[in-house]
């Protein structure tokens, strides 16, 4: 089958399961890797272009139609808040959003008292703002690009909002989860126009992906 | 004195330079011309309105996207963010009750979009409103006009996704959840978050098979001929278990019947190939009440236009009157057209300037007047250039030199 599609693939931990999923759909391309210097791979036989980019940028690529499809975590989709269509829950890459604080910030009975004007360090300012708004609090959001767990240790922030998969990083940094505020897994997203104009190709691929997810269940995760 | 800020324009605004501006005006004119052939008359409303007048045009589930300002009496004004609502105001207050009314417009609107998405905040819309006509004939008329307007600027490859607000209505009638959850369903459908929609429908107790089936229909696109097949399916379905899954969920039957009618008329216009039915098509304006559509073209990641039926909007202004219409985004259409499309049409002759120069100012002006009367575009240079200087200047401007001097060249 010829697809004539451009697919945006996420660098990092989602890359390998995403690549494997596509491979099971018959879309394999030798050398497709997130560690190569090349960022574009052209499968001339099946007419598929792969773009390898940072997960946080994938919603942007897809919204503008630079890629028809993208595979990316729900966390990045929520944060990007873009106008795009979310078609399939790919089930892998499970993680949760959590608010966490240093253990010593808890009272003797393990409670944390929210005060007005706390500083929250996060990679996800949109998500953090929404969280704070729902709790009816005022807080200063400090946007960082990585290693959020460092912020409370050096006095940059009182609370962090981050994604947690195993919780090991938090533990190692002596942070405890106050509450979980939503789950995220990898999703297949699609550009609005591509969804209409390439519906045959996209629906073909979506059907294939769904079939594989049904038969293999959680094996991909 | 030049200050730092003097060269800047507000984010989302743009200047249209020579060439670009001409191309844009040409596109607008051609579309309006094509629309006027259907008996539509142009209407214009102010750029600025009272804030509350414009509210029905806004998506109220989020914050509105209006540019607001206050006048000197402290009243809140806003720049129009689309044309349908101001036109509805005019119809209700200033036009005779003489229906149907066929109106068209071309003008700038302002919307406070998130700038990071690369969208402009000031943009030009060309569109129509067909007021006082119910039913699929009227819907198909505006769809056909949209198609012809796009063809008039030379756009060939585009698809109209046709949907119906009844999808949401029929989902909600079979819906056991509360108002908040229903709003969530609406937003999820609007955002095309099918993953979220699936889990939301399951959460309010819809059976898994039913959720799958409804999602299946929402994520499928039907061509005009697919739609006909669906019509005949129920009979076959009774004998064949396999096809049952493919049967129209009863919740969506009414919607399909309506769309089928619209497509029936579009066929009579010969435009059914530009259409596909996509039940997930929804518009962000909440005033739509019937068929809705969005227009897509390859290479542009956003719709280049859209519209639909809005039978309730006029009630907001105290009139109970059916209406349907569309708006096309001129900038997005220009992006999807080849660069030279309007230049070619303008013709080489008309496009190039004539530079009239010479030693005698009187003769230069007289000659220029003559040429202008024949429809040529003329620049004059009366400041005593020598012939070779004039030749050089003409070449620099890409103009044809008309020399009125002793050794005057005879013809252009």
C-alpha cells in the first residue's frame, strides 16, 4: 500500500515503541532512528516521510500540516493546546501528571498546606496553570525545560508539576506526590486538513493500528 | 525623530505591499463577482460594534476572541470577529421583511488568536448570507456558490467536509450525563479528541459496542455515492450479520437523511464530487443549527473557509428567520494559489507602466493624458531628464519609455 503521508516521530523514550508499532503495520524503514544525524527519512517505496523531532514540537508540526500524522504523548498535546485531531490512544508511554513537594515541606502528619503565592516549577505551564486555577490558588509558575526535581532542592520552587512514570526520580530526590492530576499515554494525532484530504490513507493506517492494538493488547507498553 | 517602536505593527497584523495588495484585491473582486452572478448584493457593516452585539458569534465555552476597547462614554466596543452576526443585526433592524434576502460581503475581521499558532489576527473574509430560506435547496445553493467563488480565483483542488449540528443534538438526546458532561462531549467533538470522546461516552454509561459504532461513523468520511449505499444498507443488513455493524446508528439516521437531501441538490448543480460527508465537522460558533461545513485544500493545514445553517441567530436580534451562509478566508486562499495567478489574468499590457518623459513639460503632460484616456498606466518624468537617463529609469521600473522630445519615439 502506498500512503503518501508524512509522519512526525517523537525523539526519546516514545520513539522505539512508536517505531515498533509502525513496523507491525508494515511501515518499516531501515535506519529510521532518533539517534541518527538525519531528521528526515524518505521511504520512496511506500511514499512515507518520517520526521524525527522533539515530542513537544510534534503538535506544532502537525497543526501546521508539516506532518500529516504524529505520535506523541498526551502530556505534550495537553501542554501545546493546539488545534489538531486526536485519533487513537496507542496505550504505550503511560505516565501521570503529578504535583510533588519535598518531604520536609510536609507537616508531622504528612499533610501539605497550600499557601497563596507558592512557586511551581514545571515543564508544563499550561497544565500547571489549569491545576492552580481549579484549586482556586494563586501561584507563580516557573517554566523549566528539564530536571524539574532540582528546582525545590535549590530553592527555586516550592512545588513541582511534572509527569511521573515509575516515581523513582521523585524518590531519589526526596520528593513526595501530593496528588495525581491526570494520565497520559501516547496518541496518534492528525492534521485537520490531512484528516479530510487524505482520509483514505489515514483511515487505512488507523484501522491497521487499531487491529494491532487489539490483538497485542498491552505488549507494546 | 525615529523612536524604537515606530517601525512595528501589532502582532497578527500585516502590511500588504504593492503587488500583494493588488493580488488580494483581485481575488476578493473575482470572488464577489462570481457570487453576484447568483443575485447576491453587497452589504457592509462597521469594523467596530458594541461588544454585546458581537457576542453570539463567539465560542462561549472559552474566553471570547474579540478585540475590545471602550469609547469615551465608557461603553465597551469590539472589532467585528466575523460578518454573520453584524449582518444578522442589520437584517433584524434595517432591512424590510422581504425574504429571501441574498447578501454578500468582503471585508476585514479581527480575532485575537493565539499568536504562536502563526495565524493572523486581522484577516479578510468573503462570504454570503442567504436569509429566510429553509431547507436543503438553500443549503446546497450556498455550497455551490462557495465552490464557484473558489473556482473563480483558480482554486481547483479542494474538498468540502459536510457535517451537521444534529450529530451533537442526537448524541445529547441519547445521553444520560449531566450538562457539564454534555459540554465536555461538545468540546471533545469540536477538538476531535476521539480518544477523550470515547472514554467520556463510556463514562456516562454508553455500551462499549455502541461507543465504537458511533465513533466509527464519526471518524469516517462518506462520499456522495457512499451515502447512497448507506441508504440501501438496512434491508441487506437483516440477512447479513456482518453488515449490521455498518448500519446507520438510529441516533444518526435523521442527520443523514438531511445531508442526503442537500447532496441531492448539489448533484443537480454537478458539484457532488467536491463534497464529502464528515459527521465530526463542527464549527466553533455556537449559532449553527443545521448543516455545517469546512473547506480544505492540500498544503494548507487549516480550513480555508466554512459555514452552515443558523436558524436561531436572528432570534437574538428579535427576528425569527432561517438563514444559511459561508465565509472564505482570503489570506489562506491566496496562500494556496500559485503566485502569478492574478498577474497573468491582468494581462501584460495592463500590468506594465508607460514612462512619459521629455524636455517640454507641457508636451509630456499632454501625451500622458492621451495615454491614460486609452487606459494605460502612465508615470511622468518632467524634470528634465536626458533621453538616456529616461531610458535607464524606465528600465529600472520595468516600464515602456515614451519620449516626447525632439527625437520623440512615435509609438508605445
